[in-house]
């Protein structure tokens, strides 16, 4: 009989952002060997309803005696001490980035200190979390993997740049404003360049208005795309802008590089950890218009250069960041709790 593992999450897939993609990857990583029960915390419900639902599921689920409970977010992990039936069950907490890049207090601190295993998506996430929480226990670093092998395109890519991600007023560090500020310089150098902005959010209206008020040409907002529409966008683009100043990992960059689309990132961020030899990436020095334009213009001008760099990125993704890579790394991190053993692999380290 397969061992039972419970996963506490708000939901699966891109609808729930990067955390939802990670939750789906966690479930997929475990299902071949374990019986996975899902305890949901639906974010669209009123707060009281969310708490009641997930608490009820946790109470009932605890009576099935899972060998491990996995919380895909530190806020959900605060539930563990509140449900009497859970207190004797080991639990793990996944750390993503900004949610632990602040002082953790109260139940969130208790949840982290009480966890049998803490997992983070990058060493950058751990380092920044320690700046605010120097008491943080040992954390296992498990790089994500969302890419799937993609066939190389033979079509000549047009000078199209993508930005993919949520446009949130609380997450303006993702770089949309910086790219828009650099766009006049880019268009002057590459007059037929286009910027396609994929995603939605409460900051989209402001960004659209800024583009319209500035009279900028060549910028299109296309909203949320289906997975197939997004894949077509990657196949047609010459580069992805991903100059996020505060990113725990960066799934969009991995997705783009799996299609051979080079990435314009930002120096001093997690991109340097994931691509230490600059495989497929060009790093802007800072978020100034001149720096962004300097990084992007050579790729927009030269399709052959973009293809060469993109191929290097594709090779890096296929060697380290496919879904099966994450599955192996994640199961290895859980092995001390589930199987009593731990094997080593590149991309799996600790804060020790």
C-alpha cells in the first residue's frame, strides 16, 4: 500500500500564479509513489469560509493518518498547530520568495520553527529570508523545473519582445515600468520592434494608460493566454524581458528558454544563480532605460544572435530545469522524512 501524503494548497496551475504551478509540480512529483490527498484553501472564497474549509479538510484528513503534510505556502502552514490531529504528523513548508522576505512573526514564525523540513526554490530566496529572519532553521534548496522539451523552430523570428507575468500594484518590482521607459530608445534603434505584454492584474489599467498617454507605438497588451496561445507567443518571439528585481526563482524565464527564447534579466538577481555562465541570458546592469535598451537591442536587431543565445539557454533548461528534474530533487529532499535516506544531486543544497 502506498504511503499517504497530504498537500495543502490554494490551487493548481497558472491560474494561481507561480505558486499554483509549483503546487502542480509537487503533486506530480509525488503521485507515482505516494497517495496524495489535497486539502484546498480556495482564495476566491471569503476569508472565514476559506479557513473553515481547509480546517475541516485538515481535521478529517488527519484521521486518515498521512505520513507527511506539505504546505505550499508559509501562510497555510500556520494551520498545523491549530488542528490537534495534525500535531503529531511531520510537515514540510515550501518557501517561494517575497512571502519570507520580511520579518516572520506570530503563527508564521511558529510554523517555520516547528516544520520538520523547509524547502526553498533557490539559494537567493534563502539568503534574503535570512536577512529578515536570522533565526531561520536549515533550508533545503530545490530548484524548480517547469520546462518541457520543445522542438527548435526553423522560422526566422521577428523582432518581438515578450513580457509574461502578473501586473500587480503590489509587485511593481517585476519590471514593466522599466521596460516601458526603455521602449522609446529600443524603437529608435529597431523601428519595427514590438512588445507583447502577456498577463493581467490590478496594475494593467495603469500600465495601459501610461503607454497610451505617452503615445508609445509597438506595445500590445494581450491579457491572459491559454497554454497553447502562450506557447505560440514564445515560438514567435526573439526575446523575453524578465528584469524582475525581487524574484525567488523565475518560472517565465525557464519557460521562454525551453523554446529557445533568450532572456533579458537583471544583474544581482536569482537569474545569476540559475544561469551562472549566462546561458541564454543577458543581464542589464540596472533598471535604467539605457541599461535595459543596451541589453536588448543587439538581440532585437540580430535574429541569428538571438537564436544562438537561445539555444544555449535551451540546453541549460533541458539539463537542469525540466519537470522531471524538479520531481527528482523534490523527492530527494523529502527522503529523510518518507524513506529515511537522502541522495545528492546538483541543485539540491542547504544553508549549512
